[in-house]
């Protein structure tokens, strides 16, 4: 499925969002402009702001407030990437050198802080308390997710429930917020608003499906397409779902070896290690298991918006749920 064709109903709206991003990224501090521009224009999919625009359209209208809130979502997402790369000691993202590697950890963290604060300035300008509530809760949850992932790192005893809690907090809640802000921008928000609830449920399920698919791609994607090194999560000691599945269902020798690998971080020869991990993943059916769960959450996302009025925006939301689990990068 071609993402550009899928997002055709909002192609003009995305151009407006890009212009908002360009204008509001501006700072009197040149280094902030350099770092912010480096990552904002790094060729990402813009999926989260696209969800905001599609949700607004599905809820009734896309206007300047939707453009602003879509940019807010992208700024928050970008700030989390800047901070993640520092925490994970990442040197490459999407095939490009990361901000922390090109400048410094301090510069990347502080520029991420700038983007967070700029996002909240923009929310204040929109002047809707529900927007502030959603994003205050969301950014707090993301921070909790980051800490929980840090606690889970190099821990081979992590259970599925803990893993799902991390991806809900780190990834899915921002997708949920993106969809909720679209509903609010369209005037469908407010306490108990059915469209807002439906779109929030859609965003949360979509985010979980997207991250599960990412876990599969960590072992199967073509690095030239994804811009991410194969086995990157393994190298960083992150117990993703395929690895957790192997640890629960692999033979004794394999699980003992994988536990030692995760806890010690001693990868050795990367190609040999990845070959052995892939064999373990294949022997336990970890990839089909993870894909099946991704597809189940994608189906839940589609069901959540099933009751919304028919529109090109709703159709695109349904297609986006399918894209989340079928993509190659």
C-alpha cells in the first residue's frame, strides 16, 4: 500500500502543516534552528500529524487549528526522538547521523526541551483546555514510558504485560493524542464526546499495531529502506516481543544464551549473533505471533471508527491501520 496515495485526501493540508512547522521552529538561537531542522526535515513519514488531520476530517472539518495541533504533535514526537537518541546512544536514524552524534548530547536534549515548550506555547494559542489536558496527560505518560523502558533494558525476565505497558506509554499514547486533537479541532471534543472517544481508541490501537510491526521490522527490514540497522533493539538490550516470545518458548540452551546476551550486552560478532537469534525466532514462531497481535490491534483500530460517518478521511484512517502492519519500513 502506497502511503502517499493513502494520504491524498490531506495532501494540501500536510503542506499547510509543514509551513506551520517551518515558521514555529524558528528560534533566535541558531543551534536550535540547526538541530530542529536537522531532525524535522529528516524524511519521516509524518504519520502522527497525518492522523490528526484525518481525524479532524473524519470528525467534520480540517481548519487552521487542526494544522496547528498537527504541528504540535510533530514537535512533541521530534522532542522524544531527540531525547531517545541520547538515552540509547544512537548515532544513526533513518540513515542520517543523529543530532546528538553531530552536535552533542547536551545540545540534543536542550533542543528537545525547546520543542516541548514551543509545542505548549502553540497549544495555549489554540485556547482549548481539553487540548491542554490531553497533551499534559500524554507527555507525562511518555515520560513514564521512557523510564519504564529504561528499567526493562537488559532484563530478560520482562513479561509481555510490562512490554505492552511500555509501548502503550512510549508510542501508542501519542497516536491516541494525535487522533483526539483532530476531533477537538473539528469541534467534536468535550467530555463524553463520542467521536473523540472513538478516535482516541483508534489512535491507541493504531499505535500499538505500529510498534508491534516495528518489532518485526527490527529483524526483517531492509536497512537501505528503513534507515535502521537490523537488530538495533537487540544491540540496545531492549526486550521486544519477538525476543520475549523466544525466551518463553525456546529450548533451554537457546533461552539461556539469549538471557545472557540481553543482560550482558556482549553481542560479539553481530552477523553471527543475528543469525542465531533469527533461527531462534523462526523456531518458536515469534514473528507470526507478533504479526498476529499487530493485525489484531489494527482490526481494533478499524472497528473503533466504524461508526463514524463515511468520508474519504474515514476511509484513509481504515487504510492507515492496514498500512501500519503491512509496511516494509
